[in-house]
């Protein structure tokens, strides 16, 4: 525990990993800086080494899709978002016809707020939250209202 570190520990106090014990360490970079393509052998006969196939490191890891596939997936997402917006527009005037208790009405309104970013529904959700009789559920609903208001006010800054 003196001022000198143990030779088996690195500066962080951790024992360094010895890659020489790893039979797959041969696949790492060799002394010349090129990748060794020989896989380890289970026996000690060095003439029995198996060549690994070359590794193609030139591909872009960002996307496996072709530009046409990206355009199709973008179009599919756009179509889904359009359906969502249409459904929300149709739902808004109809939601008052649903037979819901105050907690259900609050949850439905909160979902609509979050799906559409429609600030005008905050007051409806707040009124429903005030009607909730279960104190724990009411407290959570009021916290959700505060969080939504924070979201909208932070967005405007």
C-alpha cells in the first residue's frame, strides 16, 4: 500500500488483460500493422492453420438500405403520420360522446395532447383531472398536466 504501484496493476488499479492467453488474439493487428487473417488452431500444429475470409471494412454502417428503400420507408412513415393526424381530427369532436369516467377522460385527452401537440386540449384535461375522485390518481393526473405545460412552455423558449 506504499507509494509504488504493484507491477500487475495499471494506473487505475486494475489488472491489465493479457491478450497472449487468448487464442483469438492472432486475429488482431500484427507487428506490421496489418490484420492477421489466420484463425487459431485447436492443436499445436502450425501447418494446420485455417485462413479466415477477408473482412470488408469499406461498407457504411449507417444504413443497409438502398436509397430507393429509404424513400419507400420515408413514404410509409409519412403515410402513417397523415393517417394519425386525420384520425385525431376526426376523434376530437367525437371524444365527448364516449362514456368515460373522469380518469378515463383525462387519459384519453392526455393521449390526444401528446399525439397532436394540441395545447388547446390542456384545459379539457385539467378539468377532467380535477374531477378524479381517487386522490393518488388525481395527484398523478395533475402532475401530468404540469409536465405537459412545461413541455409546451419550454418548446417556446
